[in-house]
């Protein structure tokens, strides 16, 4: 019996999702068009102005929004087209943070090592939100779509997890003050987005997934604290950041093991962190990477409490080859051994372009995958 036959009766009992996360959803970043990359290069060389670059960005964002609407997505993003990377543009706009340059980090694909230089943040002053980050970007997105405008920001844990940000004791002699001020930045940012009408926020956090990799934990700097308990520190931090969450805002966490040029930085299931993360993190749902064996089994989903949604990242953003519907349905069926179908949804496992250059597939392949997500969700959940 095929998975599609197995899940059909349950689908009829699943409630319709009228709020996010939707049955067919996505992580958010999209491949940058070539002419956008060219325009950004010209801007960096001083050949065009910021205003001219902004007009080009507006045009490509509009095109991406229309294509998302055409494939039937209910959550629409700006593709993160205005960012160099999914996280550092945000982090370096936090008051008191600057860039400390780049460090080479080991990424891998099926063929071996992939060189990647990661920008490292440095705390040079007390953390604060001088002005809302990406406010104009969200306002523009919301103005050009009637669907739910979805926005993403990096998790506060990324500021700490990316480097030894607390080495300089002249700024934060007491680490607790660092955590408190960092959480306050996010409290202020969420309310700023709420005033602009943001009802769907995704917080991107690679730390929860990568901390499931024993090799990754062993490589952590002693400055990070007790490696086996670091996920608990990050849970508390994120909960403090969300403690005053606007009531109209749905917040989900996306976690993965790295995404750059179709390569990754870690491997391992969610087993080591799942019980604490799923139960104690005060969010509405989780976007989980599950596109290959690196992600482990579905067994940790048994810890997900009622009231929280899991968006299964079963469609890979790392390869252009299109998945087969029956294969996806079989995997959804396998997940229902540990969690009810009604609390599941479907998406790609990550964005298509966490960095400027993006993953190794074409724009048409990208939107074919998003269309596939919508089609499978319609057949599984009737939506």
C-alpha cells in the first residue's frame, strides 16, 4: 500500500490551516537574479547609488512575490534579496555590534570540503536597538502582496554562537547583562515589526540542529560554556526575547545544519536537543531539516507537545532534481508514527540562497520545488 493511500483518510480529519505555519510553506530565501548580483557589485564599486540599487531590488522582489503567488504559496517573502547573508546584515545593525572580519569554516558536500568564509561579529558596546532593522524591507513586501507577508530574522543565539563575542570584558564583565540586553533588542524589534503589520515571523537558528552533532559540540570554544548544556542557554535566551511577543504574531523557529552553495557544516539527528527544544521553547512551530540521512530519524518528533506545529523540510533546496510525490508522502506517513498528521506541514529543508551566490540549481528548478510543496500539501491535507 502506498503512503498516499495510507494518509488519505487522516487528511480528511485534519483541520484547515487558516494561520501560519501553512500546510505548504517555505523557509524564505530565494536565488538572487544575475542582474541583481551585478547591480550589487556596481554599488560596491560606487558605480550606482543606494537609491538606484533600491529600485532594482524593488523590481526583483516584486517579480519573486508574483512567482510565489503563482505557485500557490500563502506565505510570501522578499527572498531576502536585500541581504548579503541570512544573518550578518541583521546582526551588524544591532547597536554595539561590528564585523570582526571573516574566518574560514569547514563546509562539506558529497564530494568533500567546500571553502566558505564566515563573517564574525564582535561586541564593542552595550547592545541596543538604535532603530528597527529591516523595517523598510518588510513594509515594502507587505505593500505588494495580499497574501501573508512572512519575514525572517536570525536568532539571538547566532551573535554568541558565531564567535567569541564575550572575550572583551570591558563591555560585559557580567555575561548575564549580555544575555539580558540581547533579549531586549529582540523584544524591541518584534514590536517594531508588529507596528508595521507583521503577523508571521521566522527566527532562523542553526545552533539547535548543529548542537545535535557530537563532533560540532566538541569543536566549540570553551568560552561558549558547557557544550552539552549550550542549547539550554539558547532556549532561555530565545524565550526571554519572546517573553513580550506581540499577541497577533506567529513565531516559528527554523533550524538546519548550514546551507552554502549546496553544502553543510554539520550532521546528526535532533535526539540530543529535541526534548528540551520542542517542549521548552515558547514558539508556535518548528521548520526542521529532513531532506536526507544527515538529519536523523523522525523519532525525536515524539517530544513535540500539542499546540506546536512541525514543518517537515522534506524537499531539498540543495539540488535541482525534483522529488517524487509518492516518496514525499511516504516520509510524511513515516513521521505520523510519532506525531499527528494534523500537526504537520511541508516545506523545503532550508532557503535556496542563504548567501548571495545561493545553492546549485536554477530559478525554474527552485519554483518547481515550491510548486511541488503546494501540490503535495493539497493532496495530503486537502489544502
